[in-house]
C-alpha cells in the first residue's frame, strides 16, 4: 500500500506536525498521509527523537517552583482517578459508504468520520465536512469514475490527500497516500479518469474560485466545495 | 521481563551488546545518563515506585515547564501542562515500550499531545480533531527501509557539498564524522556521547534534508 506513494509532505511540514504546531486540520491531513507512508512514519519518529533529545538535554535554571507539592498533588489525583485510561465513547467507523461504494478508512479518520456532515452531491462529486474550525476547513471529497472537478483557483491554500482510487491533474497522477498542495497561484483541474471511484481528504483555507465558461456559474456554489 | 537491562535500558543494552565497556564512557559524556529514565519508568510501572518517580519528576518537570512556556507563552498554562503530563507518566508508565524509543521521547510526545488537547479545549472544540486521532501510540508496523543506504555514496559524491553547511549543526557534526572522517556509527556515538539510535536518526534526517535540497536544485 505504501510503496507507490510519491508525493510526500516536506520535511518542514513533518517537523511542524511532530512538534504539534500545525493547525488541527493540516495536522490531520499529515497524520492520514502517515497512515499510508512507512517512509514518513520513520522520518517522523526520527524527528520526534531529535526534538525530544534537545528537550531533555536542555539546561534549566534552578527556579522557585515547588515541584514536591506538585508531585504530591499528581499522586493524590492518581489515587482518586479510578481508571487510568478513559475509553473514548465515540464509535470507531472503519468503512465509509458514498455514491454506492464502500471505502476503507485509514486509522486517523476512523473516529472523526462519524462526526461528518451530510453528503452534498453535485453531479459525480460529493463532499462532507469533518469537524473543523477556522482558518481551515477539512472535508471528504468523493469523485465518481470519469468525473472532473471544474477548473478552479484558490484564494488560499488547498491540500488534497488521495484516500482511495486515483486522480490526475495538470501536474501528474496521484494514488492513495499522495499529498497534493496547491497555492493561490495554481490553477488546476483534478480529474478522475479511471473506472473506479476516488475518495480524497481536502483541506481548504478559502473557498475555490471557478475559472472557465459555464463553471463560473458555480461560484455562487463555492461554499459547497469549502 | 526479569532481565531489567534488556527490558528498560534500551540504549544501554544496545551499547553493552555491541561494545563491552562503552557504558562508562557514555555515562560520563552524556547529560542523560543513558538507561536511567527507561529503568525508572519500569520501576514505576511494576512497583509503583515513588522514589523512582520523584527522580524522574525532578529531572523532567522543569524541562517540561521550559517547553510549555516556549509553546504557550505563559507560565500558568505551562504549569498545567507539566502537571497533566506527569500524571499521564505515572498512570501510563506500563504502556512505555523501551524497544520503540527512549523515555525522554515518550515523555516529550505525551507533553505535545497534552498541549494539543489543552488548546483544543480552550477553543471549546471538544468534538474536534484530538491528539489521539493524530498520533498513533507508535503502533505502525516496523518497516525496513533500504533507501537511505543506497543513497549514501551517490549523493555524497555528487553535488551535496554546498548544502552541507545548511544542515542543523547537530546533524552536520554527525555527517562529517561519518562521511568525511569515516568513523563508524558506533564510534560517532561514543565520541559525541549520544545514543547510537540518535546517530542513526540524525544521519537519516540529514540525508533526507540533502535529498530535498538536491531535488529543489534539479527543478
């Protein structure tokens, strides 16, 4: 599954993922990429070890802090907390059905997928938002076989991760695990030219703008894609 | 589970197996006193050993606080993060697996996750993306990767030199010792007083960084 992944996050994106400084939506996209990509899994373990090494070796000045009393508080709190690990009450969903197709979900999306919004369908395309805040929106995007997303540009950043099936645009061909990043300068037409449906995870920082002919009529519908 | 060195002294056992007598060198050279914290976590997990916990607390709490202040920018949240992280360390010590990495990495990732969830709760986004969704508990299957090795000779010989200077100092020192001075990974670990695993991970990170630099050049 991981061998064919060719489009990876940059090292700096991985570093920000590892130190926890990415926005939750972008972090979720990177985490999902890792579920597909042994190479980046190993890199991120290395980065964590490196960050932890500087953290642990950092010299600290002797301060006024009363660590002994904090430790006693922690131990007292541990006594009163019955179960150390509270199991999550959210259902874990390993499969997703859309457009009459079943998709297997990667680990990172299994809990969250039960919290998605309703599917909005437009032709062969459907989208459902996952819980997210500002400034990024994160959605599942279904593209049926032989279907194109109308050509568009972005006011902001668009990040797409292929979860199942395959997709092409002006730059290349993408398979599950591949990460595609488009900046405001890029114009592209993602298409599914295969005979199988395609499922993607999409992070947007601003609505899409459609460029060509009749598709400009879609601009009032841009919230659909956001 | 009975052989403590095997179970808890991840790095210590690595060194001891490969090169007897090396322990002393690394212990004096390293600020971390290799193996100590892995062993402490083992004692906490099995015996609920409060004195082992106190030792760990005294070492890591101030460092967690410094990390928290850097990330939050204020002391109150930093202290909340320290307390929550150290509670997790006490409660989850049995989940620590020394074959997957050293104690400081485990504690660092707990702190990172605690911080992430604190930020989320502060924004009242309880249903939202949580640290558990993002960071699996290290349960990816182990993968052998031969890519870095096949790259070794090729990229060093080629147009790598100009990018060498741009490497983070810690990685550059390791790369110079391995590729220019032709030391073994083990020797570099010994000279710098760092775990063998750290030498290897710095090399992989540096190689990846150089690969990225070369890719950028070709475009």
